C-alpha cells in the first residue's frame, strides 16, 4: 500500500509513517521545509517537498499518482495567525482532496477537530482564533463530505504526548476527552484498511477498547 500524508513532519504523521513503514507499506510525507526530509527518512518514509499553500492541483496530483490512500494531517499550528487557519486547515485540505480526485486516489482520510461541530455556536466569539480555527476545520469537513471519494474524517480529542495505551473510544460521538498522539496514529493506520469507516465522521478519545477491536466493530 502506498500512502501519501500531507503534513508529513507533524507529530502524528511521523508516528504514522513509522507504523506504516514497519508494516511494509510505502509512505510519502508532504513537507514544506527541505530540512525535514531527514526526519521523514528516519521514520521510514520518503519526503516530497511541496508547499500546499502555494502549490497547484497538478503538482500535488503528481505526488499522489499511484497512491492507495491520501491522508490530510496538516495544520497551521497554535502559533499561526488567523489567515493561515484558512489557508492551511481549510485551503490545503481542499487542495489535497482536489488532487486526490485528479489522481484517482479514492481512499481519503482527514484529521479534523472534535469541536468542529461547534464552529457556528453563537456563544463563541467569532473573532477568536480558536473559533476561526474551528470554522476552518468545519469548512474542510463539509468540503470533503461533498466529494465522490471514499472519505473518513477522524476527530481526535485533546492531544497528549503520553505513551499510547492501544485502547480507545472510537465512535460517532464520544464527548470531550484526551487521546495520545501514539493512539491517533495507530487508529489512522488501521483506518487505511477499514471499509466500514468510509463515509463516516468519527471521534476518538482514550477508552477501554483495543484499537483493532474498535476498528472491527465500526
């Protein structure tokens, strides 16, 4: 299986690259910074240097050609301004989906936010950076749902760097909770080959169910 990950140098993406490559899969991580190529290689993947804020759909489609799965795991990050919440969290997500359609890559995973369905809550300050982030995530989700792709949206809870437990709660609605980046990566790796997750928006927090069982019972 060949998997292309947008945001390939992110903490979840590097963990995912290690998992997939250890299982014999080919992984390409899209990165903006050439200095990150060595980290992708150390995780067992191959880097493709491409800025999703300035690339066009044909450039991205060339990287996706021949892939089995496209994964959007990029994000502007907490230190970025409001404008980049739109250009990355929404715009880059839509560009990857455009390119997947162009390249004929049907399986498409998108990492969203567990609070995306609160984006239009009137109690939230519309000018607050977090609200703008949620609106960008919701717009990216809405865009993907409208496409003829075999999509799955995964909404993790609050991310931690604690060691993974391999036990989760994965379902349509979980309520708020924490989840380790290790376990998010483990779930994403499994979702690549879980047809029952197609066309679903799933939330993910820590729980009591082993990941393999949680995926098998979707």
